[in-house]
C-alpha cells in the first residue's frame, strides 16, 4: 500500500477487491447501458445484488430517456449489498490507440466521479483502474491519466480519502510508479 497526502486529502494505492472496500462510494467502470457486464462492472453488480440493476434500469428510463450513459459521464446509485453506501457508475473509453480524445474522456471519468462524490457530501471513494480491462486501455497510459487527474482534483478541493484499488500486483506497481513521478506541491 502507498499513501500520499495531497492538499489534506489522502490518495491511497492498494491491491484488492473493489467490491470489499469500506468507503462511502466505490466507482464502477460501467458500460453505457448500466445493466452490468464483465470485469469490474459484473463483479459490482453481482456483489450489490438485484436492487442495483433495478435502480440502473430506472436511471436509464427516467434520467437518460432510455439512452446510454456517455463515455466520461457518471451517475450515482445506492450500494445495496456492498460495504460501500453508494456506487458511482462511469463509462470509460474503449482504447483506439489514443485517438478520439480518449485521454480527456478517461480523465473525465475520474473528475466527474469526484464531482458527484463532493456534491453528495462523500468523504471516501474507491476507484478501479478504469478502462484497462476489456476496454483495452494500456495500464501505463491509464495510470498516468488517473494519477494526474486525481492529484489535480485533490489539489483544488477537500475530498478526504481517495483509493485506487488495483486488481494485480503488476498494475499496482505501474500506478505506484505513476504516483511517484507525479509532481506534488509541498504540504
């Protein structure tokens, strides 16, 4: 585990299972349908139970008018059977060799999720490595975008604790390197 203080906030890197995090919210690397899927999305839906799927269907019907959640956007639901009280669903970009503004879209996933957490009065949030599974975003590039965006956001606002929960030791080492290389202002 690695922890850095950023403007009074804790940025923590660890390996583990996102569905077991005891934070106010966990972030779901969702697909645009919000109806579950593979990887992190499927694991969160399974762990949260059927009520999460029902709330996601409601969001699609009422807020999205039956449409899909756009890449980079985020929405909040209850956590149901998860230890986290809430789930913030965000849709990461599918890797297209860095074209079509993918870096900005990925940064928006982190930024918009933190915005929802702040507006909802949440003081702890756990992120997975968004888009690096079936969406194919290279972990090295994703780690740089994630860390840069999180540090930038934490420098501008009080959030509390932000965790990045990595699935493997290899991913953890990549994120740890990105955090060590990110220039943090003096505390």
